[in-house]
C-alpha cells in the first residue's frame, strides 16, 4: 500500500491521525507504518458493542450429559471416539495467543514451568495427555497451535528446543491469530510508536478465521478432519481429544459440544452454558443477572450450574457454514501505552478499548451444543494468577492429586 492509498483509506474511516507523524519518519519506518495500516480491519470498530450474548433473549437452563451418564455409557462413547480419532477425523486446536497479563510472566503462558523439583512446562503437561490419547487410538492426530504476534516466535522455539515433546513434528502446525486495533475512548486508533498502530490479538473467538487465513483449510479437507477440539493453554489438566467426549458428541448429533463442570458457587468466575431463546449459548459470569446466578432447583442445585472450561468440539462442516462476521466484538477498557502529543505515555488508568471476539459466542452460531460434565478435580486446573484462586499454586495441588510428579 502506498501513501496515497493509505491516506484515502484512513479518510474513509475517520482515522487520519495514524499518518500524523509520517513526515518525521525515515523510509524504513514509513514502510512499516503503511504495511501495518494495510492490515487493519476497520469493520471491527463498527461491529464492536458492549456486552455479550445475553442482550435481549430469554435465558433458560441447558441439559448436560452428566458424570453419572458417563459412568453408565462411557465405554460406548469411548469406543466411538477412539474409532473416529483412529480414522483421522479429529484434530486439536490449542489457543495460545493470549497475553496472560494476570500471570505476570514474561513469555508465552505455555512455557511457564509448573514443576517444582523438575522442569515441567504447561505445554509439556498438555502434550503428555495428547500422547496418551494418540497411543490409545493408535494414531497421532494433528495439532494446530494458535499463537499471536507476541507469542509466536517464543512458542515455536520452545517446541523446537523440546523436540516437539516427542510428538511427530509434521503433525504440529503453528498459525498466528489476527489482530484488531486498539482505540481511544473516542474511537480513534492509537499509535504504539509513531510508525506503528496498536494492534492486539483479536480474542480467542478469531481462531477459525485465523486458521483458514493461514491456509490450513486444504489440509483439513484433504486429511478428512471432521472435528476440531479447541482448548485453552491455561488448564494443566486439560484432556485433549478425549475419546469419551468425542464419542458422546458424535452420538448426540450436535454440531458442537463443550466440557462443563458444576459451578462450586453462584459467584464462580466461569461462563455458564445455557439457552437463549431456545438456542445454546454461553453467558459470561459478569453478564449473568444476580437472580439467575443464585437461582436453585428444588433439590438445591444451582439452576445455571454448567460452567465451561474452554474445551470445545466443533464440527468442521458446520463451521464452514456459519457467518463468522456475526460474532460480536467485546470491548475491554484497558491501559494502552501509546503516543500522545508526540511522546510515549504509560497511562495510569484505562485510556482505550481493545476489541475481542470470544470463542463462547461461537456456540450460539453453531445451533446445537452438547454439554458434557467432567469431574472438576480431574480436568480443571486453571492457571490465571500467580497465587490464590486459579493460580500456579492451586494448579500444582491439583496436578499432585492426579499423580503428576512435580
Ligand atoms: P484469557 O481469557 O484467560 O486471556 O484466555 P489471557 O490473555 O490468556 O490472560 P489475561 O486475561 O491477560 O490474564 C483464555 C484462553 O484463550 C487464549 C489464551 O491463550 C488462553 O488459552 N487467547 C486469549 C487467545 O488465544 N487469544 C486471545 O486473543 C486471547
């Protein structure tokens, strides 16, 4: 893109401020700026809205395949799941593009050492479970690793240094998630440097679009992959391509499924799988009204109890049919370091919005979703913070409980 094309584009979108330092820049920085401008998706700003999926519709509880049901039918589900994995119909997608700000660790979260007396990265923990399933199915399924601009290089190097954790290298594919611009409260895109707009990862809901933009659609089709198991990097007990989960989903005929745990309290900070106007949906904890949060059934159970743990299975056929542009953008009010009046400032209070799509919003678009309950202590050990709730400390305790040597 040359200067005049960029200027025209910015004028169309009311973002001319991005070129305000152009004359001061040397040739190399001018090139960077023009290339960055060409990558901006301006529609994000128009699509963005406050709040999420709950606006408007009637919320009702969703059913789930419970732990009791799995005790009775688990063997059948597992058999079905293993057969599908063995045929190469299932692949995994690791969401590792987050910034992990709460953990306060300088590097991709997956490289964090959760071990105590030995080195054990979060990536290694998860790869160990992948190898177990692959061993049982007799087939090493594909793994797509989503990184971001910030985590890409360090993630790839870490996998390489660790010899891909003993998994076939040709089955591990990396791709970088797309970015969205960060704006001032007035809707003007901010500059990180005079030659660089603030472009940040566009949220974990962008995974399928980014996977397709990276050119993996061909591989998915040629390999006959029908299901994608999407999971987050920050759960060290994450079971990936769990055959029981895969089998239960296939048998249900649903287009997607999500692993859930029973919420431990009304205020636990997890999204809840429920229904909105009869369609499956996930309501984030901060969007569920106090009344619904505290509602209980006659037996005393929370009515809205199925908390999601960011482990979903999506049908590829259905993903290809849905309109990803229908995904809402969520605004997060953040402190965004930026150039103001020609100098770099580190704001003390939130000064701008970051725009993110969330994987939870895909559930509604998929049309049908099976909730599958899992045993919390066996499958849910989130690492969000250094200490306290959902932390390195609590995850270590849970790993020990599951017999993992640390
Ligand atoms: P979180 O919502 O916990 O965000 O991510 P985060 O950026 O990792 O952490 P904080 O909020 O800054 O502390 C949940 C999952 O979604 C992935 C993360 O890597 C994690 O696996 N994610 C999040 C992405 O892949 N891309 C994103 O843009 C955001």
